[in-house]
């Protein structure tokens, strides 16, 4: 009964519900500039080589850390006064997404592929900017013990949007046209826009630490150079926006910052590296049909991931972030080892469903724990920039090492590859254990993040 009561109390909070709709808003544009756009281009007869160039639109999501300082430091005219910093940036980005999608609906990709690419770039850039602003909003709107629940509903909304922008957009194009499909997608951006207008702005002082840094740099620039006061002020602002987030993090956590960044880098290596070879394993090695793989891994797997995310949100509230972070690392490595077992026996759809269920459940728990932990370490003065740094770092090593996965499979086989992938989770387990032992010190160094519900801090339930 206590678990049910805790679950209901957690997932009926307005912040948690709001992140469901903001997650939908974040997920909607993603496929519309990737696989759905590729399907559209192929369908209308665009050359394969040209379609390949459109994949470069995805680079914007990987380099968003470069303009995250602007989202952290710059006040948008008029909108900032009406909505506040975070909501104004989210709404501004949504306007860019809706505009870009509407323009894409009316562009002839064969006649003017360059124009289609520019419209797609507007959508991708605005979408990445929205991600930065929503991440900052999520971190600032509630205390740490709610971050996993916020992440769980965000992921649920995001994945629902992927279904809409993937299968939904294809259905619309099949029964009507690509123009209608993209017009409907542009209209659905309104879901996020309405949410932004309804929810509250976080009650957070974004400028305290950054203003101190900017003022010191401005004074030094004025004393030691012949710069005009205006240029000296700009130098202070720029230094605080770009260098401030990194200086704040390393000064706060000192030598522990290295362990933290290592943990961020290695936590998902096992999961990401294994995922690269998952579909070839199902289709080529095990011999399952594409329909069977889709049913088990996409449809069934979708619900298992959501179940794991929701469970992770409740577990973090009850037991604390770092304990569930450790549990997630152990579960991820262990479930990867289940694929070693799967590779030893003849294909069996029921066994595949069990293994995929365990993998997606553990992945859901681990992911929300990681997001909650990263959120707890960001400073209110640099929320967007610091979290953008973390989110970039947590996928880069896994994607890099995943590129060698095919060579490992070709040289040793699938069973050996999955064994190696499971063992790659050991560093994350050891680092999680180390961080638990450093718990009191980390709590003392952690910045406070209070939501609108009261004065709880970011280390309320760190575990």
C-alpha cells in the first residue's frame, strides 16, 4: 500500500504531468528530420547520395553544448518579461520548430533540395535548443527526489512523440500526402506551446554565481587593458557564460569532478555498445523475421522501457539516487549477459521476449537514475550548459566504441561480443560504489535546487 500511495503521490504532481507534454514536444521533431524525412525524400524520388547528406542535420543535437551558454545567459526581449527565462526559450524554440515543419510541408524536395535542407536545419537547431531549455526547466522545477519521476514521464512523452512522428506521419502521408503529414506535425507543436503557457516558471536565481564571475572579469579587463567599459562588460558576460559553467563544476567538486565525469562517460557504454549489434543478432544470427523483431523489440519493448522508467522514478524517491544508480549499473551489465545465454540456444520467441523485457526494464531504471543524478549536480546559475555537457558526454564514448562492435562480432562471434559488452559495465558499477562511499561529501558540495513546493534541496534523498 505504501508503494502504491508513493507512486500515486509522485506521478500526480503537476511538475511530473507537465514533463509528459514537454517530453512529447521534445520528441516530435526528432524523426521528422531523420528517418521520416529520409522516407519522404526516398518516396518522392530524391537521389540516395542527396539523402545521405541530409543525415548531417543530426550534428546539431551533438553540438548543442556550444550554444547552451546563450540559453543560460541571454534574456529574450519581451518573452522573458512575460514568461521568464526557461519558458520563453522553450516557446521561442517551439516557434522555430513549427515554422520549419510548416515550410518543409510546402517545399518541393526534388526541385529545391537546398531549401528543404535549410528548413530541416531550422527544425533541428530549434529542436536541439528546445532540448537544452527543457532539460534546464526540468532540473529547476523540482527537487532531486522528483527528478527520476520527471525523467520517466518525459521519456514516456518523448517515445509517444516518436510513434506519432514515425508511424503516424507515414500513415498520414500514405492516406493523404506528405504536405498534410508535415502540416499536422507542425500543428502538434501546439501541445508543447500550450503546456508552456499553462505551467509555472521555476523560482530560481540564475544569475548569482555567474554575475560574480562576470563582475570580476569586467573589473580585471578594465584595470589591465584599454578596453572601453562596454567591451569590458561584454568580456565579463562572455567569460561567465562560456567558462563559468566549467569553472563552477570543477571548483565545487575538486578532485571528485574527475570521478563524476568518468561515471557519466562510462555509465551507458555497456548498453550503447550492445545495442549496435542487437538487430543484426536478431535478424541474421537468430533468424527472426522483421515482423517478429518489430513486435518484440519495438512494440513490446516500448512498454517494458516505460515500465522500467516509471519503476525507476518510484525507486529513486524511496531509496535515493545513488543507490538506484548502482542498481541500474548492475542490472544493465547483468541483462547484457543474458544475450550470451540467448546466443547459445536455438531461436525461441518467448525466450527473446523475456530477455528483451529484462534488458528494457533495466535500461529504463538505469536511465532515469542517471538523469536524476546528473540533474542534482547542476548549478542553478548554469543549469542548461552543465546539463548539455553531461548529456553529450554520456553517449559519446559508447557510440565511439560501438563503432568497433562489428569487428568484434566478425572476429569472435555474438556470444563473445555480448560477454565483452556485459563486462564493459564493470567500471560503472565500481564508480557507483565509490560515489556511494563519497555520499556525504557529495551532498555537502551539491548545489541546491528548490522547486515551487518548498525549500527541499538537490541532496534531499541522494542515498
